[in-house]
C-alpha cells in the first residue's frame, strides 16, 4: 500500500464517531478530489515537489456591487508582502516572499 493509498484509507475512517454531518461532507470532498486527480497527486510524490509550478493568486474580496451583481476585488492583492504591506513592484514582493520562506 502506497502512502497515497494510506491517506485515502485514513480519510474514509477519519469521521468515525462524529456527532455532526459536516466532517462527513468535508471528507467526501477530499476523497472525490483525491480520486479525480490521483495522477497529479502521484506526480507530486514522485517529483518531491509540484511538477507544474505556477502562480495562483486568490484575490481578496473588497466589496459587493449590488447594481452590477459582482464582487469587487483588491487588484493589488498579488503585490501583498508577508508583512501585509503592498509592494509597488512585483519583483520586490516576490523576493520578500522568497526570503521569508528560507
């Protein structure tokens, strides 16, 4: 049994004895994602890192425009630095993030 198989097996049993339905729903989502993207999980394990690194920015929702029926996002969010300030340049933000990880 591989480590990934153990993770899946554990995710099935993790909600045993629970008193609420929410953990069951969450574990079902995890199991579905795991099964649907099993090849990608295997690639990550084999490579020891993400085989397809990419920048994924999830912008902060600032407001909701009821007239337009849309959320207003923080367009500068990708420039946010680890100390919660904004960098004027993307390179500065990226270097600060890289240095905070070491």
